[in-house]
C-alpha cells in the first residue's frame, strides 16, 4: 500500500512539474514575442521563480498523489466518469463550485498571508517577483504551497465532479496562474473593461496586487475584493 501511495505521489509531482514547465515555458515564449525585452535583466529572478515552483510541484504532488491513489484503489473520491451518473445540469455547475470555493479559500488565506509575520515567513517569496513573469505561476514558499496544495484534493472528497470537468478546472487553474503573472493582458480590452470583466480576475487585476500589495487579493473572481473593499481596479501599467 505505502509503495503504491509513494509511486502515486512521485507520478503526480512529475506531472505537475511537467505541466508547470510546459505552460510557463509556452507563455514565456509568447511574452518574448508580445513584449520583447520584458524578461531582460530578470534572469536571476526567473531562476529563483523556477526553483521555488519546482519545489511547490513536489508539495502539490503529495496530497494529489495520496488522493489519486485513494480514488483508484479505495474509491475515496466523488470523481465520476459516467456522463449520466449525476443529472446533466450538474455537469457545468461542478467546475463553477470548485472555482468559487478555491477563490474564497485563496482570498482569505492570501489576505492572512499579508499580515506582517506570515508575509515575512512565507508570502515574501511570491512578491520577490518584481515584476512577475510567467515563471512565477507556482513561485511560493513551501508553507504557502501547502495552503494551495490541499484545495482540489479536499474538494474531490466533498463535491462530486465529472473527471472531464475536473480536467477543465485544472486547465483554468493552470492557464490563469501563468497568464496572470506574465506582465501583459491576453484578453480583449472589451471583455476586461466590460460589466462581466468587472467580476473576473485577469493579468490587469493581479498585476496591481504585485504593484501595490494591499489590494486585489482574489484568484478568479473579484467578488470578495469588491465585497470587502479591497478592489482597487486594474493596473495602469499593462
Ligand atoms: Zn501573484
Ligand atoms: Zn500577495
């Protein structure tokens, strides 16, 4: 049993590290095209971002590996594979619940990590990226990585989700994690400045968090920031 769990954790770590290198690498390449010179003079910072991110991949891999093993071997999770196992209307609702739950958890843990002590011990690592790059997507101190690593493994034990919708959640999580840090806005101005855009977090919003620290704490949605008066709007530098 323990060998199985260990192998599962190692496999998950390899998958998460590979996913990070592929996604951050791809958007870093695009950044070189779209914003030539953005990475100039940042090579030392980028090396540190990659090192912290690979350490985070190992931390994310452990709970993911344990739960993946439990899913396959013990039927622990509420991940389902048959399209009709739950009503069809629930299919698109589940990823929305996952993103909202993850966003809420992130907002409050993130705000807490901006208190002086947790900031010094953990969150300062993420803010050492000035300006952030696509490689900063998983650049977290191990304590902070741990707070992020437990979210999806905990949710699959509590909230039913089709395996394809879980893949969609992981895709959104990966793409937004990378693109929110890459230093330019990939979504059309029309969307970002629309009424809907006023509720969504993209690079223009998260960049401002990296510029001013004490605002724009959210992950996917601006709901908590707006409710708690911490939303300062979009960055003016992108
Ligand atoms: Zn960030
Ligand atoms: Zn922060």
